[in-house]
C-alpha cells in the first residue's frame, strides 16, 4: 500500500502546541480522508504536513519524505506536488481573482504566462467564478473566496490535495459538486472540516474525529 | 570592595547590555541571510515569470517614481532656490563667487539630490512596502503562496528591489535638474550673478560623471530602502500589532542606512578626488 501522508505518534508542533494524545494516521494513495475537528487542531496539522513547522516528536511523512527536514529547494518541490487550501485563505489582496490563480502557476509551476492564464480561465469557468474574475478578494463574499481558493489549489493539477476547511461557506449542493470535482482531479485527498453536517462524509473513505479527547477513527 | 546590591546591579546591567548586543548580532546575521536569499532568488528565477515580474515592476516604479514626482519637484525647487540664494550671499561676502558652481554641484547635485530622493522614497514607498508585506504575512498570503511552492522573495521582494533602485536613481536626477533650474530662476533676481554666469560656473563645476555618480548613488539608496523594508515586512509576527512595528523598524533602519551610505560615499569620493 502506497502511503501519501503519515503521522506517526506526533505529540504536537515544536514551539507552538502539544496535544493531549499523540496523533497517528495514514492516508493511502487513492483515498479521501476526512478529519472532523476545529481550527486549533487542523492548523498545526497542515503546517506540519506542509513543512512549515516540525513535530515535537514522532514523524510526519509526506510522499515518503520528512517535510521538516527538507532543504529550501526540496520542500518547495514537495509543496508544488500538493494542492493546498489553508486557513486563513491567503488570497493576495492586491491581485484579482484571475491573477491569484495565475501567479502560483507562473512562479510555482513554471508555466508561461499565457498558458497560466488559459489554465486559470478554465478553472474560473469550472468553479463558476466568471463574474468575479477581475475583482479583488477583499470585496467578495465568503463562498466566492472559498471557491477561488479551491480553484487556486486545483489549478496546479496535482495528484494530492490538502484542504483545511475548504467548503465551510458553501451550501450542500455546491459542496457536493466541488468535492466531486476534487475527487475527479486528485487521487488522494486529506480534508479537515469544521462543518457539523455530514455532506462531506458521503465522499470520505475514512473519517477521523479529533477533539480534546484525542484523535480517533469516527464510528 | 563593591557591596552586594552594587555588584548585582552591575551584573544586571552587563547582562542587559550583553542581551542587547546578542540580539542585534542575531538580527544582523538574519539580515545577511536575507540578502543571500535575495541573491539566490534572482539566480533561480524561472524565465516564465518575466511577464508577471514586469507588471509588478511597472506598478512599483509608477508608485515610487511617477507618483512622487510632484512632491520631489516642490522640494527641489525650494531647496535649489534656498541653497543658491544663501550660497550666493556668502560667496559675495567672502569673495569666492568663481567657486559657486562647484559648491552648488557638490551640495545639491552630488549630496542633496540623491539624499532627498531617498528620504521621500523611504517615507512613501518604504512605509508602503513594509506595511503591505507585513499585512500579507498577517493575512496568511505569504504562507499560502509558499504552500503552493512559490518563493515569496521572488514574487514579493525582487520586483520591489529593482523598482526602487530604478525609481530613486531617476528621482535623484529629476531633483538635481529641477534644483538647478530653480537656481537659474533665482539668479535672475540676484545682483552680481547673471543666469549666464551661473550656468557657466555650473558647467565648470560639473562633469558628465556627476550624472552617472548620482544615478548609481540613487540606485544604491533605493536598493537598500526596498531591501530593509521588505525584510521588516516579511519578518513581521502574525498579529495585527506587528504591522506598525515592522513599518517603524523598516523606515528607521532604512533612514539610518541611507545617511550612513551617503556619508561613506562622501568619504570615498573625497579620498578618490
């Protein structure tokens, strides 16, 4: 079994947070793992997985590598292979929605400007963002911003997606549509949700529960 | 023999000084690392970025140079008129009117032009750069781009460095031209110095190399201003209170560096000449 993301007995994030019980889980290739939790837990988890911080103990493995130990060049290469959505969404305030999609494609994935614009336009159509493509994020409603952030993550066409609370402001119909799109495009997904309803559960291969009592497989 | 409280006070004082020196040393090391990461970012810049890079660069030059032209013009006209009127009065009094051109070339063209252009750019663009990048840090924009494999130095810093270097070089030359023009207007109202004499004395006191020197000095001031303000913005902590702190840190450091480099330039130039 090919494991894409693995946490082995990780008790917390160095210099930031220590959890009540160490976290262990695996996300095998081709699956969608859903973690039901809150921001205080999902933030450190995604920071560890993307190599922004290092674990206090245990190991965090992503595609067989330890992100915290990678050098500048290697960590960038690892991140380019993962489409990510984090909280806060991090849309660049002085760029339009279209340019928010174009800039990572040009600087991160090395696409020529015209090719990046074409790719961004395709994604804008798929995500129904045409009305807002030339707007700056500050003036947009929450669900449009979330769709734009998801579009930015999907536009790199990576096999792996790591999404932190990606659809919190969407209605159930739109959530289903976008999750179907995510599953079609990416092989492996790690999704943290703060939503109390069960729409995302329909798509998950495994559901984890993470609260003050610890990290466990949901019933 | 020192009493116990005196010894304790001395030790506390020494410890505070040591801590301060250590902190400043670490900041300096961090600064040198940042310069290194800028150099690496330039070396590894993919060719595909040229279009986006160009757009950011044009916006930066427009904001830093074009939008600052009215304020630089006002300042240059005032300073040029003031310096020439005062210098002329002293030159007549002490009898060195023939050296007036060289004096003006030294004070206005080589010193005040680049310095005032840099001060205006620190005050306008330095604050804008530091606050923009600190806000980007606080709002998670930089982290989000890094998570997608983008080098934030390539996207946020390098166009600003180039833009500020070009802008301050151009603004310094613009300042000099307007200050000289202002002097020309003033001399028409002065006794004992005709506009023709003024232009002739300037021609004798200046060479083409002064223009090159001013442009280089201005470019270095712009580079240092952008570098320091970008650094201050990028290392902001992720709290709203960090934004004004990083602006203050960036602007004060940039100002001190600009004056220090200006003094070094003068020393080197004096020794060379």
